[in-house]
């Protein structure tokens, strides 16, 4: 697991919430859905750079707190009619610990 970094425990992130991890690649927002799915995206809205980690999570999407752009957490794509994308990063859960891979943004 040399290319993965441990970033904490799943319990550190509230359901339908996020936490920010400062990395050499910039801030990465780690999201936990109501169903305990975990997603990692660059903490920048593609519209005006708003902090996605401070947005409202609904299902597998987050609404940017600045202008309400909706971003799909799995793909990083803005919901139509808006256009744009934020980088997604691989994240996994092993034994209640979260791991993030930085060298391969998706």
C-alpha cells in the first residue's frame, strides 16, 4: 500500500458530511454518505472554487455553498445545465480505516 496514505477512521466523518485532508496535491474533501459510502474529491467547485467540503450532501451529490452548483461525488461532474468537473481520488475503507490515493486523480 505504498501509494496509499491513511487519512483517519470512518467515524471521523459524520454521515452526510465531509472532512478536509491537506495533501501535497491540495485540499481533498472526504465525504461520507448516509449509507456509509466514501468519496474523495478536490475541495474546489469547478465554478468559482468554492469549498465543496462545506456544502450540503444529498445522496451521492454535494451542493457548493457559494452558488449551489451540484457536484456528483462519484464522477466530479457538475449536474446539468452547469458544466465543469473537479478531480476525484481513489479512496477505500479497510478495517474502519480510510485510505486515500493521491497520485492517480480520476
